[in-house]
C-alpha cells in the first residue's frame, strides 16, 4: 500500500459522527459498520469507533475539487486511521451492526481491522 501513498491530501465533506447523529444516533448494540458502495455490491467492515473517529468523513471534495468518479466520487468514505481499503469509494450507504461481518476485501484475505501501524494487512 505504501508505494501508492500520496501525502498531503485535503479531504472535505461530512463528518461520519454528524451523519450518525442526523440518523438518530447509533443503537446501543451497534459495534461495527458496513460501508456499502455502488460498485458491484462492494462492502467493507470497520469498528464503529474507527467510523466515528474525529477525522473520519464522507468526503465530497479532494484538495478543494469535487471527487472524480475515477477516484470514488461523488462521495468517498475516508478513515485515515485504517488502511485505504476501509476508505470505501462510491459510497451508497452505511449499516451499523452488532457483530463484525467481512466485506469484499476481508472475504478475500485482507485483515478484518486493518490498522496500518500494526501492519494488519492480511489475515
């Protein structure tokens, strides 16, 4: 993943915390999130606390410009604390769930959590 990294990105959009608040908050049993994308049923899982992190957003702008379709626009989940596959492109919705459920990349061998500081790339 590091060879594709691009530093100094400015992502602007709606805080994931604000989205959950607008939806009436998370049910007490919710501990995980499944992010859904428009691209062929793509999903990814992540812990609710990572989804609600202060820097997690549903980005609409990248470096001051609308996110292009090629890069996941019009709306892209950005979760800076987790590997990029958790930052789902072409977001269509989010599901708050009680038990962890593997998404597309996780079903194909990637780590269920994906903390880059712990090198959690693969299961």
